[in-house]
C-alpha cells in the first residue's frame, strides 16, 4: 500500500498524559499537513511542513502541541498534558510540492482523553 | 479568512436519483477546491480537484463545478447507489491553508 499511513489508529489516554502520533506520507510527497476533526465537523488545519521545515501553524496549535518532520519523511505530532477537549480524530495528509496540490489523507488517529 | 459552507447538512434520496451537493466559500482567491468523501470513522478520500483556472472536473458518475466569481462549487452525482452513502466534504485551498465545510451526510436508500 503506497498511501498515507498513520499510527496508532486509536489511542485512549488519561487526562494529563502525553501522546505522540506518527504519519508516513506518500513517498514522493514533499508537503505534509496535520488536521484535527471533531464529530460532525470538517477537518481543521493545524500545521504544514514542506520537507523538514514547518512553514505554517494554526492558532489551534497551542503550546501543548508540537509537530516535527526531522528528515522530511515521516512526521510526529505530540500533545503534552492532554485535556478532554483534545479528544478528536487527528488526520494527516500529503501532497506534491506545489501550491494547491491535491491532498491525500491517511486513515486518521482517533484520540480519546478520559 | 476563508469560510466554507455546505448545504444541505443531510440528504436522503432513493437509489437511482441524480443529486447536487452545494458548497459556498467567502474568499474567491482560492488556488483550488477539492471534494472528498468520508465514511464513518474513516479518513478522507479525494474525489475531485478543481484548480482555480478550471470550471469543472469529471470522474465517472461525479461532476464538480467551480464558479469563483459567485463563490460556489457543486458536486453532481448521477444515478446514485447505496454505496454512495457517506459524508461529502468540500475544501478550499488558500495560502497553504485548506478550509473545510462541515459536510453533507448523504444516504441513498435501496
């Protein structure tokens, strides 16, 4: 399978714990995006990488959130001191290196904070 | 700031009907508009991408149009099938930021 993959698919954690998600984009895609989706809503943009550079961050990305893409391939999204309001589906997408390139999404990681 | 609205929020049709899903956006300076399908609890599947210079795109039974001047896009589904039941999302891409509508939940009844 050469699509976007995400791991884990589901994560249940207690409030206050740290969690980390991984995204592996399509291999030839230089752009990588993170989104968050809550029930009944469309995805909301969190951040975007071009190769290893994080070029855009939404105001939704509080200081408890950090994303990395150290070698320009896979990316990680870490949430520190999780809160119940962080419960959502976290989606990753990738695209070719051009503005407005078609984005392809992974299956998402569903986070539940108890 | 781009805002995307989708109407209706939910739609139920009998199998075989042709249908239109609507998407409106506030900022006409978009690079592209993309339509997605999402099944419950799953990720998004790209259906059609319309670049800002294009008017429409077609794939099989799907046709999407884009009118930047009016801030509207439509997704036309011909001869609907029960397997088309899903949530359909549109998204406008501006300045490295893609904004989504809340989606239209489509149910096609056999």
